[in-house]
């Protein structure tokens, strides 16, 4: 689609009418349309906004459908009995249906800035309402600032998003130096969109990431960890982490991992991400603990090898397990991972090392298959084996053994245990 093919210019926007774009209401969920139409019929502006408009124009299936309006949160709440107001820094409304939640936000403008030249730019409050133009300008990237107007089914572009969509560019809105200091996680999101959409990062945006990569340490560790998981979960992790290394953004966040994979230090790591991406794209669910273990594995292997060189000999299994646990605890704490996730990562990595040296006792192998971390460790071994070319036979033996054990369990008749009769004591 060419942005200017049949667009009519208004004072601030390119408006593409219904006949000149590819968005069909048939591809918008019924509940989202209900919200849009009720706002419109109540006299408010009602726009589909952000990534859903971008994805619909690219003929992709949106992950979320968000609505923007000039109605204030309290007014939206009065219109929808099945809604609630959420958030402090950014107050918005969730309209709750049986099978989905539609997020509705009020058009906002940039909050007032302190006048001092070196004032902290990090945004802590974002509840200043504004116009659609102001709302578009405060969004992160041009391709995420498009609106679909339910009143006339047009697409509205205030800041050149349609052109960047045609040219496959990820461009930050406004001055990138300022926007990345306001919210450093935007640097990771630029990488996410470039990898997900197979776009290039526009050169000024890219150069600003190089300049401001250390600002990422000011971001909430929880948000950063969520973004890292998002890069691993969606089937385009290889391109994402290639950009994380090339821009140097991974270095301040996870210096241990950066040193272990930068350059050609661990060529199998990039193959691991390729295998992971293919696995995810085949709709196979990979637990978060396994995803993070994939990221940690090259560093863990390097540290174990370094420790064994220091000792001039191989560590015993018990020593390896203690070493892994003590090694990864600080990095998991720095990433602010939940205690349960930390424990699962420890268990997956420890069990992986046990799988590499199977117990000779058959009964011990049976017990091993039923241990809780076995499936996570087997998934990790599969990704590592087919990426490095090592332990492929070990993986296949464990996989075959586990299948036989579980098949036998399914075929065995279930006999309830007889209840033990309590002995009566003589008085």
C-alpha cells in the first residue's frame, strides 16, 4: 500500500479513506467493534490505535486491539458497566467481556517538562489528556501511531507511519535522544519490532541506541526481564539477540552473557536460537525457565570449563550442581525474576547435567523421568544437542526411554491400593 496514493491531506494528518486501505471490519473482533460503536454513538471520537492498525495493514493477526478516545476514564466507565479503571501513572479503562478485555485509553499529550537543561527526563506521570495529534506524537514509533476511525472507516496518520510501514523502517517519534532517556525500554522495543516485522531500524534511531545503551540500567528490572522474555517467546529471537549484541544493548544488562556470546565465542548459541525459533513457530509451548536457560547456557558452560581448568580436572556431579546454583543466583536476582522461575531455571540446568551422565541403575533412570524438572531439562537438551552437534544420541536415548516409560504407564491397568485396616488395640 502506498501512503499517498489516494489520501486527502488535512491540516495535520494524512487520511486514507476506506477504498484505499486493506483494513476490513470482519478482521476486528465483535467485542472491539461494540466498544468503538458505543463510544462513537455517544458522541465521542473512537479510534482503533497502535499495533493493531499496523498489523491489520500488513495483513497480520494483531496480538491486541486497543481503543483510543477523547472520553475521559470516568466517562468511559459510565458507558460500560462491564469496565474498571486501572493504573496510576497511566489511567485507562478495561472493558471486560467473557473471552477478552478491550483496553480503552484517553488521548494524551506529553506532560510538562522541567525547564532545567539537565533535568531527569524519565517519565513518572502520564495522565495529561490531549488531542489525537498530541496522542500520536507521544507514542513510541511511527508505525505504532496509526489510527483507524470507526466513524468513516479511514486510517489517520499524523507522523509518517504509513511511509515507514511501506519502507519497512522502525523510527522513533520525536528526537531519539530524548525519547530513549524518557523511557529506556523503548530501545529494546525498537529491536523487538525490527526483529518481529523484519524491518530495519532507521539510522538516527539506531545511532541513538548506541549512544544511550547504558540508560537501560535506569529501567525497571521487571520490565526489562519481561522484554527479554518477549524476545525469546515469539519465534524471532535470533534476529533480536543479534541486534542486542550489535547495538551493545545486551552488555550493560547482562555483561556475563554478552561476553560469552559476542563475536564467535559460542557459535552454537545462534543455532540454538534458530532451533528455538523453529520450535516456537511450530506452536510448541516452551516454558519461560527453558527460554532463560537457553540464554544462560553458553555462559554456564564457559564458567564450568574455566573452573575445571583451574582445578586441573573434572568436577564431580555434586560439585557441578552446587557450582551452577551459586553461579546463576546473582544474575537471576539482578533480573528480578520470581523465586519460582529462579528455582525452575536452577532445576533445568542442574538436571541437564545429570542427563548428560545418565545413572547406570535402571530404577534410578525410571525415577529420573518422573522428576518435575525432567521435561524442562529434556527440552533444553534437545535445543542444545541439535545446535552444537553434541549429545544427540544421549538426547534420543532419553527421549525414547521417557516415551516407553509413559507408554507403559498408560497401558498398565490401574489397581487401587487396598486400604490398610487399622489394628484394634486391646484395652
